[in-house]
């Protein structure tokens, strides 16, 4: 995997048109399913409503179906594409546009805050490959210092997990993580027929509005996610048993505070509850019990 400094930034001022490949077969390796439905493209652009005075980041522009309308409305469009074979297509189509910047790199390691400069903030729109969607989402949330809103197309089941409330069978680590940093709004579903090739599952467009800081009161956010991860390690086990089986660093911290049972009692969390029943504030109380 390339490091950040090896990312190839292709700005119109340094671009030269390249020979255009006549065909591009969607890559199974990259999980590519290209959006072709014009009505869905219009709905995504309308949901984003790009403004002439702002910077928009598009992750995975592919062959440019969404890029074309975005570049007409956004003040600056920064496109991040991992597939080298798609770069010539994007360069030939949009390379002469002054408000277009193309970066050939992996979104998982791209420093978006650096790439959007001199802009201080940006909004993101992306049709994320199913195989890396969760990892990219977490990476984007980590860059919330410069990102204010995400309009994402994700597998419908992933969105169901994101918006799952306490007590839902779909609730998991991702639900709690997103809730801590974002306000979520499910917008609309997208049929497999809207893509080429057609995936086997439905997609959903979701809006995530990023908060500038975590919504609960904890001093050690890293510790919070260690506790949540341990809590969901085995879904059929109670929160007590999962914490008793936590990885060594967390286990040592629990023992230093009297053990998992005492920590849960201090946090006012019943020992026999399961992780999916817990609200974000329940997790925060556990962490505060470990911080005291």
C-alpha cells in the first residue's frame, strides 16, 4: 500500500491529455460497479447541492458519470481515484477544467485535509466499493477537522447497521462509532439495475453530518473504541463476559479498576446486558469509570 507522500496529484496546470482507452472493464478486484442511472445521478447531485463557493471531494469518480454534473456546480472539485486505468479517461474528459483536481491514490491513506487546501473545509460525495466501504467511512470520520458532510452510497445492509438504534439486532461497533461523530439521515434506496455491472444487492444513499467533536463526554476516545470493540467481540455473550475476555491492554485497565463487574456497576450498566442493547452514553459511562 502506498504512503501518502507517494500519491499522484494531477492538477490541470500540470496535466497533459493522454491516449484514451476505448474500453474499461469494471474491476472485480476494486469492487467496481459504475453508476449509470441518470435519474439517480440527478438525485445525488440534488441531495448534495454543491455551491459555487465550496470545495467538493469525490471519492471513486470512476468514468465520471457523477463528476460531470458536480464540476458544473462546485467551486472546486477534488477527485480521488485509486484505479490507474481510469486516470486517462478522467484526464481526457475533465483535465482542462480549472476547478478540477485529480488525485491517483487510495482513499484509505489520502490526507484529504491537505489535498483540499487552500480550502479549510469540504464536503464529500462517494459511491464506495462494498468491500472497503466501512473502512473508508471510518477514515473519513477521522478527518472531520476539515470535512463537514458526507453523501455516501453504501450497501443497504451497511446503512441499516449505521442507523440501528439500541436494542436492534443490526446494531454494532459501526453504529456506535458513527453515532458518536455524526448526525445521520437515510435519503433513498438505489436498485441494482442502476449500475453496470449490476451488483447482487441494493444500495442506499445516506447523509452524514459530521460533528466537530464527539457527542459524549470522555477524555480518552481511543479507550472508548477499545471498550466498544471488546463489547461487540462475541455478540451472543453478555457485556460482562466480553469485557472479561478483552485484549490484554484493556484487561489490565479493567483489573486496575477492580475488574469488569465493578466497572460495570460503577457505570450503572447491568452485567447481563448485551452490547447491542447499550446506548452511546452507556459506553461513555464505562469509559469514565475507567478514567477515574
